[in-house]
C-alpha cells in the first residue's frame, strides 16, 4: 500500500496553510495531517470544511507555549513538519511587533527544539524533514534595475514582520548546521487566492470596491510586487519536501511582477465586467492614494531558477486566469455574507 505519513502542519487554519492541507490530502490521501494553529484573527476553521477526521486532526495551540507544543509532539509523534504558522501582516507588525517576536521567533524556536528532541529520541533525526516556509521580504527591497533576489542575496529585512521571519530562517539554518535537523527553507513571493483575510491587498480592493468605499493605494502606487497563485506555492512546497536537498533554501516565484497601481486597475477592470455597477460605472473612481507605509519596500522580485532547474517545478496557473477566479470567489463570499 501507499506510504502513510503523519505530518504536522502549523498555521493550517490560515490562508496558505488551509489551501496546503486540502492540496496535500488530495494528492496524498493516505497521509494524516496534524494541524496546529492558534486561530488568530486571520484564520478560520471554515477553510477546513470537508476534511475527514481520518486524515486531519486540528490542535488549537500557540507555538510560543513550550509545554503545549511538547505535549502535542509527544502525543502525535509526527514523521515530518511543515511550518507555515506566523503572524503575517506587515502593517500589524508596525503597530504591535510584540506578537511577531513571540509567534515567528519564539514559536519557531520551540518547534525546532521539540522536533530535535523527539526525532533524536526516536532515532529519526536523519529521516524526518522540517520544511520552513519563509518569504521574499527577508531580502529587503530592490530598485527598478536590480536583479531579482536569488538564494544568495543578503538578508536585509526592513519591517518587524520581515525581521522576525529572517530571524526564524537563521534559527532553522542553525538547527541544520548544529544538530543535523533535516531542514529545508522556502522563500516565496506574494501569494493570492481565496481565504485571504480582508486586510490583505487583493481582498481589500474587492471588498472596498463592492461596498463603494475608497480603495487605498500606498504612496503613488509605483511599488512592485511579484505575484504567485497560492496553489502554485503549495505545489512548490510539495516539490521541496519530496525532492529538495536538506539544508538548502529555495526561492519560489513565477516572474510575475506588477506595479500595485496596475494590479488595482486590473482588478477594477475585472470587477467592472463581473459585477457592473450602474451608479459608479467604473470601480477605478474609488482609488485613493494614501500616505505611504513607513519603511515600505519598493520592489520584490524572485529568481526561482534553482527550484525550476533542480526540482523541476514550474507554475501551473496563468496569472490573469487565477486572478479572475479569485475575484469571482471573493464576490460570491461577500454576497453570501450579506
Ligand atoms: P495567515 O496569517 O493567513 O496564516 C497564518 C496562520 O498561522 C494563522 O492561522 C495563525 O493563527 C497561525 N499562527 C500564527 N501564529 C501562531 C502561533 N504562535 N501558534 C500557532 N499558530 C499560529 O498567513 P499566510 O499568508 O497564510 O502565511 C503563511 C506562511 O507563509 C507564513 O509563514 C508567511 O510568512 C509565509 N508567506 C506568506 C506569503 C503571502 O503572500 N501570504 C508569502 C510568502 C510567505
């Protein structure tokens, strides 16, 4: 029969984690997922609807609480760990950085430490994998003319969020170098898709447009982000987990750079077609420029050649097609809420 593995996934009630669990169990139906999540304001158990208790166990726990994580590891004895949990919103990290230190740094530390202890005790230190999900934001910001970030780029984080993610990346590396924990790190560009909290850029544009509220764009809207559909990110994590070299870092991205203002305009254009508004005529009228975020990174762009050439990954979802289907899902969700 097929190999049945117990995989501990952290942050599985959040945006990417929830997609990841559905994706994984669709592809590896014999596996069992232990989903550890503290249920922050950004998560929802609704995202996990339809999962069978035979393949998914939800554990409500905060990674920053050492004892709880210890008990969870002892109880379920996972074969592998895929670590997605993090406080994830840059603006929140500017308002209240403390939670970011505790979840992203202390939380990652406890998870590494408990993994090391359990797998050492069970003689599985050399076979159990720990995949750490990080972000392009650890590299800092690019100018228009810079080359895209590679895995060799320096870590120059600019926000409390990215600084805590960079710190966790360093801890993960140290656990590989010092203890031989079988770690792999991924750094992905901006994700989009259903299940994102309304505070994030794309759902906020749609929400505000449909509610006739102004659509805020930071500064002059010239900033550039590199966008990837969430399921392509899940596929990349799968590739790294199964085929990645232990101790390595893999950038994930689809070379899909967009200026923020162009993305907002494109979404307004899609909305004009999908849900024409007689009164407003064009949702673009709602675009409002607001004061820039402090320390705002100008441009992110990922070079994912290593992932493509060594692990044979390539993006599957064409950008505009995935964006349209995402917009459609948010419209439906917002209509259901009314
Ligand atoms: P999210 O905020 O939607 O989900 C994060 C989940 O982690 C939430 O369900 C939250 O409750 C949980 N969590 C946070 N702190 C926790 C703790 N201390 N203990 C237990 N659970 C905790 O964020 P997301 O966008 O799904 O991001 C998931 C991961 O992917 C993060 O590590 C993030 O840094 C990384 N990432 C995100 C993007 C993106 O564009 N969204 C891009 C690259 C990397």
